[in-house]
């Protein structure tokens, strides 16, 4: 779960819980005064109605009941044996009202929520031995229930709370997401784009420290590359003079060939130093990877190496042509050096990636050594490999893979050998 989602859910849950708790507290504390008010109104209405009926002229009682119904919405019925009544619903407010009304009017007071299909809040009372119902409008007693209006307001408040939580969480997560993207760009060897130093003090401090760190790393990388390239370039001149001197010295042919081979190996190592220092900063353009593999196959064929291309049509995509060519050549050279011929290479489309596989039939690499060999200046033990080298070949390939949003994998091949898979992102 992302930081934004975690922060949003926590803040939203806290706000919603606080709102629900506040609403419930309000209902609880509002219930007692409201029940007291409704009970007082009910008792007063019953007492006044009974007094009016008792003291009214019998000939005018009918007119009195009509006026009560029209003016106050009150209806009075005599209790009959055949009537059908509906009990009150379970509601804390109504329970309190019933308790207070019975305390005032007597324990024999009865209540109902409907009578013969007529809905209302019915309270019984007696005039001498006769029992009557007085029906009050139900709406007066439904305000304490959670209705559609209350739910609508609660939903609106919850939506506003969630919007506030989203705003707070996004303000927290946005700078961290920008820092994550900047760290990934640095990891791929891309130029640093300074982070915005705005927002809360802690965010500004972290962004400023990250910008300084990235700037220092870039400066160190440039200086390291400059020193490495300078040393490597300067070494090639005396090596060329040394080779020329050896060829003109008239020395024994066998010794001469051995010394020239040593010079060529040193020159190849220096070339790897230069490739490593140069990195994968080349401009990316749209190319055909199969053309690059075809050029490499022709090159190794000219120098008499058995490097076989399994040709498949692969879509064109953007990559740094020379950097990728150097990386594949390093994989092929490693295969020829440590495994011998033949070597196969193949480009395969794998969803959003293109994988270039270089396969050999050599002894392979122990699984516990794979990650270590991707680091610069690292080689297998001489007792296992039996070959020299600078230890930069796989580091160059790894750097190229990261610069293209991909990866380098060194996988065992059945029944024998190694598969060096260079994956490059196509998007």
C-alpha cells in the first residue's frame, strides 16, 4: 500500500469516526431534553382536551372535536373492542416520552402508533369510566428518528471529510513521490532534476538535502569519469609506442607475439575503462535492435568467431544505439572468453520489454556469485575462471540496462551453459 493510500485511509477513518461519535453523542444528549419537551406537550394536550370535553356543553362537543382536529391536528376516538392498534416502534426517544407521560397521567395510560389504519401518536385517557384515544400528529415524534434528511447531511459531511483527508494526504505524499522518482532517475544514471523546495519545513529540509546529495553525486561521477577517461587515454599512447618498438626490435617471433598479445589485452582493458567512464548517456533514438545484432554477427564472423544470430523481427524502439551495442559486445566477449564457441544471440519481444539473450555452453556462473559479478572491478576467482580482465564488462552492461529502465539477468542454461539476458524497456 502506498504512503498516499495509507495516509488517506488513516485520516479519513479518524475523521469519519470522530463525526459518527459526535453525531451519536449529540443524539444521546439531545434525547433527554427533547423527550421531556414532547412528554410535557403530550400531557398538556391530553389534560386540556379532557378538561375541554368534560366542561363543554354536550351539544357543542362535536363542534369542539372538529375545531381541535382542524386547528391542532388532534383527533379523539372512543376505545372500542374491535379496534386494531399498532404498537410504538422501538426507539429510545419514544421510550423516554412514554415513561414521562405515564408518570404524569398514570400507569394505566396506553400508547399506539396507528388505529384501524389511521397513523399517529395515540395516547389513551379516561372520562369517568369511558376510555378514549387522542391522536397527535406522528411528525412531532419522528424528529428524533434518523431520517433521510439526517442521513443526507451526514453523507455530505462525510464526503467533505474525505475530500479534506485526500487533500492532506496528497500534500504529504506528493513531495515524497517526487523524491522517489528523482531517486529512480539517479539510479538509472539519468541527470538529476532538482526537487521543488516548497511546503512544510520538514519537506523543504529533506528536498534541499536530497538536491545537495544528488548534485554532489553528479559532481563526483563527472570527476571520476574524467579521471578514469584521462588515465585510460594517456595510457594508450605509450602502449602504442611500446608495440611499435617491439615490432621493430627484431626479437624472437614467439616472444614478440606473446608481448604483443599482452599489450592488446591491456589495450582492451583500457577500452573497457573508457566505456565504463563514458556510461550510457548517449541520446536515445528509435532504432532496430535486429540491425545491431546483425552488425555484431558480421563483425565476429570477420574475425573468425562462431557467433550465431537467431533472427526474429522485433519492433523498433528508442534506445542508445552505441551504448547497447557495446553492452551486447561485452556479453559476447565474456561468453567467448570464458565459455568458448559457439555463442548464440537472439532478440525477443516480451510485453513492454525487448530482451537480448546471449547463450553459451560453458561452465556457467554459480548462483551466489551473480549479483557480485555485476559490480565494477569484480571477477570470478582466477582458480575458477582461468582468465584475466578488468572486471568491468558486466558492470557496463548493468549500467546500460538501468539507463534503459531494464535489467541484466544471468541465468543457468540447460543442460549446460549460461544465458545472459539484457532487458530494455520499450516505453
